[in-house]
């Protein structure tokens, strides 16, 4: 968080998360269970007198937009303190073919895509964007996805980015064994990119 409040005795650092669809809203220094989105800002227990009657005197987003900094004043003793509100992602779990469950690792996608696009006109930023798009899409599907869903999501994004790279990725992911497998994948690619006939 901002350097102005790091280590400050009145800047709360305790995170009590509240889970909502796809994300966790975490307020450092306050539990907000049961408070509807868009509702009033819940009170926080004062670190000086332990009363939970305060008012927010200033709210502002952090420089990178990932948190909201709230300056509060206790209405009992007048003590001022700071809390931070931010979103945390619910862990995404991948169910492998063996049935094992492992944490989703975006860097594995980056590594696989980087191998597929080797020598192609695709830069690191495009690879990173692809990995983020895949992760965002998978999170919308829920907190648990199969390894097949991950592979197909990567393949779909690669088809849009670079068709040669998508063929390379498909050959490994789908375990191509002969030329017929490549021909079938090429037909899928051309079918998806053919212009519509009127």
C-alpha cells in the first residue's frame, strides 16, 4: 500500500475476507459480512478505544486502482486511523485427468504458449495478455476447472492470435500422431476463419 501509511500505528493490516462470486472483497481492519455491494461503508472497531462507531472522513483509490484507502475518525474518542479495502481472487483449482487437484498456475500457460509461438511474430506482452484472458475466462466458470478446459481455452485464444502457433500447441495438447490429425485441425481453423457467404 502507500508508503505514507506503511508501518503507521493507525493503519490497520488485518484482513478479514468476505467471499462473493468470483472474488473476495477484503477489508484490512474490518469484517464486512452481510454488507451489500453499493451499501454504506461499515464501521470499524477503533484501535484506541475499541468502540465500533466511526465515520469515514476521506476515501480515495490507490495509485494503481487496486485498493481504496479510507481515513476514519472514531466518534467516541476522536482517534483517526486508516483502513484499506481491496479485492482478492478466490483460488482457482485445476482438476487433472488423474483426479488430482492443483492450484491454477498462469505461468504454465505462458511457458506453453511461448514454446508454441517460437519464431512467430508474437511478443511477450501478447503472451501475457493471452494468459490473463484465459485465466479471467476460467474464473467465470467457477473456482474449479478441468485441465481439458484449460487446454481448450488456451487453444481458442491461440487461434485468434496466431494460427501456426495454435497448430503447434494443438499437436502437443491433443497428442497428434500423424498427418491426418494436422489436417483435421487445419479444417477446424479454416472453418472458423472462412468469410460468411451471402
